[in-house]
């Protein structure tokens, strides 16, 4: 993309120099101030296109330590300088044209060469406007866009000069000076439009329509509670967006990251060229439960808790929970951790909240072990089946596995229960089996019972 912009700028320089030399030669030979105005305009064009070439080269450089937002604004600076040049040459042309009108006009010798030159200039400028306009749209270059606008004004002013020459040929000598003034006014009008757009960019004015489009897209992203900040500014072909949103503070970090990624994609789709920077601020929502707030507090302290129970005794909250800590810690160390967590929970729920923790050892994450022998697995499976037979809800013990580790035996199994039972009832029944089983087999350090719903009978009377 960078080389396309630079090639367009170089081609523009070569064409501008050639046309300027031709206009100057014909203007001096004929004495036409309108053509000389075009030649002066061409000199400014040459300087402007050189500036444009330098600007697009510099703007394509990546961000560095000193220019952390990149170099894109140099294109806007170049466009502003070009605008100043255009106003300068317009003032000079108007001054000279008014002087000639005051003096009664100036003899201009109209020749076919002059007319042919202006027709050729119009055709070339038309070609340049189309090429540079297309590349400017594809690359988002402000410098090339200003160049295309500039050549559009050239084309219009050349048409005015051609019309002026026609009237001079028909016997109206003042038409040349009038044409020059019209050309200068056209240049000023185009310059004003370009300058206002450039100043808006340098003043960090948000692109038209971008704020509304991006706001609507961000607010539609699931998980966004509110859009707190949206700041936009153009830097070269890009629109930098600073987006600040609020999200539910109970969300895990992974979910917050997903929301930020979704916001980035939504903003880029809503307005082409947008490069967002997203900040997500956690907030407490009115519908947070006490249990969510307890788990959030534990997560902040990087602690594992489970079996959280909450009771309301009038205006007082009573919270009980199981806290898992490293089993190698001393009781004193573990108690200090529990006390800090209790204090943090009271800070979240209120100083009068009653918080009690049951401390238990954290299960090892990685236990090296091996599959138990077939005889051991068979013995454990028979024991489980016998215990399940006396618990009522639990049936069909199957898929029993036993793994021997350095700390003891880990047993996993599957079982079935009535699918209509409440999960609390099933859990209590499984826990009852576990308590009895571990009393019978003290070497078992961990049990995992996976309960499944009883499968319906097949048409033949057997369970699938």
C-alpha cells in the first residue's frame, strides 16, 4: 500500500513539472495573465506534490519511541502547507488581474497552441483526479486526497481560462483578467474546503458519523454494562479509538478478555480504519448475590473455596464455607490465611457479617500413579455395589477404576439414579456411599462418583 501511494505521488510530480513549464512558455509568449496564473499555480503544485511525496513516505513509517501514535499526521501537516501555498498564489493572481482591469486590459494574442494546451491540461487533470482519488480511497491517505482535490480545482480553473481565451478571441480583452480572478476565487474556495478538513484532523475532530456508529456497535456487544468513554481522532488513514466500558466485576478474566476482543472487532466493522484501544472497568451490579460476592472475594485472594452457605438472620448475614489450603502448611499458617479471607469477606458484605471457614487440605494437582491390579479393582467394585444396594437411590455401579499413587488409592466410578430426583438428594446419597466406603478402605484418599440418569427400557425390556 505504501509503494502505491509513493508511486502516485511521484507520477504527479513528473506530470506537474511538465505542465507548468508548458503553461509558463505559452503564458509569457502570449501575455495572458490567466495562463500565467495557471503557471504560477503549477509552481505551487510542484512544491505541493513534492511535499505530498515526502509526507506519504514519512507517514508510512511505523510508530517509534518518539512518535508512539505513528507518523500519519504528517500528511495533514503537508495538506495544510499546500493550502497556505494556494491562498498565497490566489492573492498574487487577483492583485495582478485587478491591476490589469484598472489599466483597461492587456493585449493577449490567442493562438491555437494556447487553446490546445488548455484542452490537454484539462484532460490530464481529469486523468489525475480519477487515479489519485481512487488510490486515496483505497489507502485512506489525506495527502493524496488533498492532491486529488487540488487537481479537480486545476481542471475547473483551466476550463475558466479556456473560456476566457475564447472571449478574448471574440473581442473582449478584459476577459483574460476576469478569467484569472475567477480562477483565483476557485482556488480559494477549494483551499478553504481542504484547509478546514485538515485543521479538523489536526485538532483531533472525530470523523463524521464515526462516533454514533461505534457507540451503537459497542453497546450491542454482550457483556457490556455501559459505554463510559469514547474518544476518536484521525491519524493518517487510521481512526484511533479510546473505548472505556464497564463490565460485571464477577466475570472471570477470560470472559472479560473475550468481551474486549468483541468490542475491538465491532468497532472496526462499524467504521472502516478504526484501531481501538479498549479498557474494561469492573463494577458491582445491583443483582449480585451474596454467594457471588463471596466467590469473587476468594478469587481476588487466589484462594479456592466451596460449599458456600448463606443464612439471613434478620438483618444479619451468616456465611459458612470450605477453604482449601496447602496440606503441608501448619495450622497456624492456614489459620492466618483463613482469618484474612474472613476479614475480606466482612469488608465486602459488612462488618457485622458472621463468617466461618472450614479449613481442609488442597488436593494435589498432579499425582503420579498407575492403574490398580484387576483383583483390587474387582474387590473395590464389589464393595461399592454392596454399599449402593443399601442406599436406595443409587444403582448400577459401573466403570469402576482404581489408581494407586504414593499417597494412596484414587477411585472413580459411574452410577445411576432416578432422573426425577433433586441433585441435592443424589449428592447426599453418593456422599453416604463415599463415607462408608472410605471407612472400609482406609487406603482410599479420593473418590469421584459420577451419577447418571437411569436409562429407559428398550422395547425388548432391556436397558440400552
